[in-house]
C-alpha cells in the first residue's frame, strides 16, 4: 500500500489537480481561478500517493486559520485524506500559536459536515448567499460610515474568508469608504464592500441586516454603486 505524503504544492501540480476539480459543483469549480493566487500566497497543501490525490489551502491571520478549497480525487475518497490535510494545516496553526480554525461548508454537503464534526468543529455562523444584478438607481438612503459596534459585528467576508475585524481593519475599511449604513425608523443595517481578489469585476458584500426597509435601501445602493464602479456581479 502506497503511503500518503502531505507536502506543499508547486506549479507542476496544477494540471493533475485540476483533472479532478472540474465538476465539484453543479456549475463546475473555482480552483483553476484561485490556484496561482493560493500558490503565491503559500500554505497550499497537497496529498500525494503515487500522484496528487487531494489539496487544501490554509490562510493564517491574526489568531485564526481559514481552511478552504478541500478537494479529494473521487477515486481516493473515504480514506480520511481530507481529515489529514486539515490536521496538517492545524499543526502549523498551533506552531504559530493560533487559537481558532474555521472553514466554510455548504449546509447540504453532508460528507464535509461529517468530516468537520469528526475533527470537533462546531457550527459558528450560518450564511445566506445571494447574488444581485447591477443597475442604475438614484433613490436610496445610504451613507458611508466611520465605525460600528465590533461586539455585534466581529467578522467580515474578504474573498470568501470570514476574517476578524480588528482596529486596523476597521480603520482601513473606513478610510477606503467600504462601510455603508442605512437607518430607517431607528433600525440600522450595515454592509462592508470588497472587490474579489480572484474574480474580475465582482463585488463581495458582507451584509448585517436589522430591518427589511434598511436592507432594501442598501441593495439599491449596491446596484448603483456597481454600475458606477464597473462591477458586473454582486455577491452577498
């Protein structure tokens, strides 16, 4: 039996990995679009027997690990390869004295949820994903905001990573006009805007909703903002 080796991926691994990362979802997969970025960023881990059979990427920041892009060749599933890749990423996180590890899993992906549970992961947040079409709007009650209560809004999405908002991040978001607020009848909703690092002309939005009316104002703003800033897609 060939022993499993986990190592850092390199550029020559791209073609064999993409061969089993084409039909992961109903619409395909995104690995080919992020491979070069992850490779340059580092911490792109590869599981190999005679040939590459799996990957995952880890992003280490502040006090946490964000684990993403777990892919296993269908011919090598049910061998705990995904778990071993995650554990490898966690070991490095422990060496960096990080306290938390997170990953994003579709609520209908029972196999990955079971794997995460077996590694003692617990559900921390549940996201709702929406897409919105850019269009010209002129009537919305939205303004740019300097700050908000970080005890209520502790994380935000940056290229589909759920990252903590510290003082430095909050200041950067404010200075770059990436925090917006709508207040209707005393109910405030906030949104944080980010350009996708991996997909061109895509606006990624973290939305904190407190009322339907204020959210509708933000959605109208986002559509118009996307037209003015040449975005073709809005992902919330």
